[in-house]
């Protein structure tokens, strides 16, 4: 059963502080290892913080030995009520540089508050001074991170890291989402409009469109998730990619299916065609914005493909 922080003795508070510094240093090392390949400037900041946490730990150990002897009990954050649990870095399959910077800020704020609270309930003058000094150092880490970020911006390192982060976002989110949107928007055109022209029934067209969209979403989601685990390709967690791809596939098909909820067939058909045009323009813009494809070239490729599938559905439905 976890104890309240107010119930800890001074020796237990120091033992907890040592454990927290060990954990923080290990987390900074893990973050640095994850950032090393793509974000060297942020890695340098994290290694600096790791070194300082190691220094804090040694100062706390020296203080503990002076007052309480050689044996230091192992007290973890999970043993004390009020601490927020942290997910291990090695379990984070997708970790952005922004998430790493945010975690650093949260950790430093939590450490500062801990040392302030610990110093306030410590009676020994030397221990109180040590904890107060560490609280000031932890507060200074926030300024260090801000100063380091300013240096990154001035040197251009931040722009390089932001571009690397953008490439990771494109690889892990935009590409599977775009593949799903294109498949849903284009592949469902033929069955939807074939059913519409064959039956001239909005209800029949709606049912065929819903079945096609949902089925395509499930199929594309599984296909994307099972294509690779992201460990070597860097494409991120397979479940996230599968969910993004599947949802965008279903959304692409549902966009021009839902207009057939309108009971008037010609009105529903006209609205559906307008939605198809909007979908193809959106796909073209995404390819232009994220894939560095000229907008006219992207529009031509997407629209030609969409028109071919659309007319195929019309011809089949009218035959």
C-alpha cells in the first residue's frame, strides 16, 4: 500500500529523492538514444540533463551517508501516493521530438515541486540546504531548456529537426492516410455509381456505397497494419498506421455515399458528383503539400484515375 508523502521520514525522503534522480537520468538517457539519429541538437540537451541528474544523485547519496549510514532503502515513486506514473520510453513506439521536449518540461516541474516540498519538512540544516539548492537547479533546467531552444533556432539546428519531424509525420501519418483516402474515394466510385445507374434507387445505391466503404476501410486497415511492424522502416506503430489508413479509406467512400440519403435521385446524384470533385481536389492538395508534387500534375493524375473509375461504374450500371 503506497504511503503518503507526509508520512515519510527524512531518511525515506532522501532515499526517494535518490531513486527519482536515478529514474530521471535513465529516462533522459533513453530519450537521448531515441532522438540521436534524427535530432542531434535535442540529444545534446538531453545528455546534458542526464549528466546533471547523475551529479544530483551523487550529492544526495553523500548527504544520506553522512546522516543515515551506508544502507539506502529502495523507495520508488510507485511506493508514494501523489506521483504520476510515467510510461517507459522503450514502450513508446512513436516518439516525436515535441513529445520529448514536453516530457522534459513535465519532469523538471515535478522534480522542482518535490524538492520544495521535501525541503519544507526537513529539520536538518544541511539537508534542507541541499534540497533547496536542488530545487533551484531543477527550476534552472527549465531556463536551460529554453536557452538551448533559442540557440537551436539561432543556429538553424531547430529548423533541421523540425524538417526531420515533418518527414516522420509524412511517413507515419500522411502516407497511410493518403493511401486510404485515395483508395476509398476512387475504388468505391464504380460499385456506387453502377448500383445507382442500374437501379435508379437512392436506397440501393446507399447500401452498396456503405458496404463498399466499410469493407474497403477494414481491408485497407488490415493490409496497412500487417505490411510491416515499423521497426526497420521507421513508419511508426502498425496499429496506428492501420487505424489511420482504414478510417481514411472509409471516410473517402462515405463522402460520396451519404448524398444518396436524399430521396430525390437526380439531386442525390448531383450532390454526390460534387462531393467526388471536392474529394479529388483535396487529395491533389495533400499530394502537392506533403509529397512535393506539383498541384496540376497531382490533380491530373488523381482526376484522370477517378474519372476512369467513375465512367466504368456508369457504363456497367447502364448496360
